[in-house]
C-alpha cells in the first residue's frame, strides 16, 4: 500500500499543502492503531476479526506512504541552507527513535508478561500506546506552518503533483530508486532482520537480541545529527561513498562474525559497525532526494519511487533472508522446528 499511498498522499500534498497531508496521515495512523487495539478476537466475531485487522493495516500503509516525500519537502523548504544536512538527519532520528520505543515496550512487556499472556492480550498494548502517541504528533502538525515555497509556487501551478509533470524528471526518479534500493535493504537488514538473525542463527535469546538491537539503534540515533552536520561541512557525496563502499565490502564479513558469535558482545560489535555504515545514507538521504525535484513535484517525485522501492525490496528483506538462511536449510533438512521467538512469530503471522 505504500506506493499507492505515496501517489495519493504525495499528489494531495503537492496540491493542498504539506500541513494538510501530514495531518491527515497521522489521523489515519492513530485511528488504525486504536482499531487494532480494540478489535475483537476470532473467537468473538469469527472471520471478521482478521478481515478488520488486514483492512486496517492496509489503510495505515496508505497513510504511511505519504509521509516520506512530505518530510523531505519540509527539510528543503524550511531548512536553513547551510545546515540542511543537520536538520534533515532528524528524520531518521525520529524514525529510529520509534523503533527504540517499540523495542523498549517489547522488552518491558517480555519482562512483565509470559508468552501466553502476550499472545492472549499483551500484543494490543503497543497499538494502544501508538494511538495515544499519535495524538501528540497531531497537535504538533496542526501548529505547523506551510512552507513559503508551496505558497509561492504550487498554488499557482495546475500541474503540481501530477504524473505528467513527474514524467519530465526520469533521471531524478531513477536516482531516487537507486539510492533507496541500496539504502533500504541495508537499513532493514541491520535494524529489523538482524534481531531475527541473532535469534535464529547465532542462537542468542530473544531478550539478549532485543537488548543488543536497542543499544545499537541508540548509537545510531546519536550518529544521525553528527553525520548530518559533517555533510554540511564536507558535502553529501563523501558520506554516500562511505556508505556504498563500506556496505559492499563489509556486509559478508560482518554477518560471518555474527554467525560465529557465542556471546552478546560478539554480536553487538558487528551490528554496531553495520549501523555506522548505514548512517552514511540515513543521515542525508532525505535532503539529497528532495533536492532533485522542484517544489511543485517534490512530494510525489520523492515519495512515489521511494514507496515502490521500499515495498518491493525493503518489504521483502525478511522473507528472502529467512527463506535462504543457513538456519532455514538446517531446519528443513532435519525436519524439526524449534519454538519460534515472539518477534519471529509476529512477523510470519503478519
């Protein structure tokens, strides 16, 4: 749904304004989280329970698709020219911060409830927290002012936010796709899949894997403004080269070290190196992509190719990795399946 959301919400933003689009997206997201938290079980309403959950998640995906392009626009439209790298880095500070909060909630719930209690009712708690947190975001966005670039250009351009106008920028679209392809796969690999890899392949407990992931992401949050500030001094290109070369050369050695890790610190170090490399992309990707397009097509121009690439490649990272890992082949050949971790079970069921 993210590509569709990127088109619908990106077009809406280019024609009606970033403030309106971002406010609408958070209303949809908050409402969806609340619906999921309150949806009756299968035992209570039968097939309608999973139907409601799937439809709600689809609508939330539509909402999420409109976030990225609009945020990128704001970094260019409202940022101070000589500090745009620093300010744009906070996009991933908040994104990773959300992952950190989710991990923190997971760690707390795992220490309060048993697995049976988490499956019975505990899984609803994070969605309820998300619905409440979104109300704060809604208040912030309602107090946000529209950018001067939108007021001066988009309102007067009838082609703003149209595919016809986007078709005039094929090179820029391909650049966004290429950057997103490498960056998204790396980001999801080192932040989302790695926790499952440590549990399934390395053999660490889900509690240890969650804590390692939490600490590595905490370091990554700190690195974003540091790298963003550095890009304002030396340029964006050196950081992108650092990310591209580092990811190409070191990914296989890092995963080899992880596979042979027997203690928590031995797993933490490769993950830490990985998130440092990925920070060369995450800290500045928003400002680089947004700078490729003029104001009247920026939200759609960044959001649509980004949404398509994330859905096709980022969304399949876990499936491909879990389907081709040594753990999977080992399990398939032995014919025995160990009890899945909580995070792995949630992923496969969703």
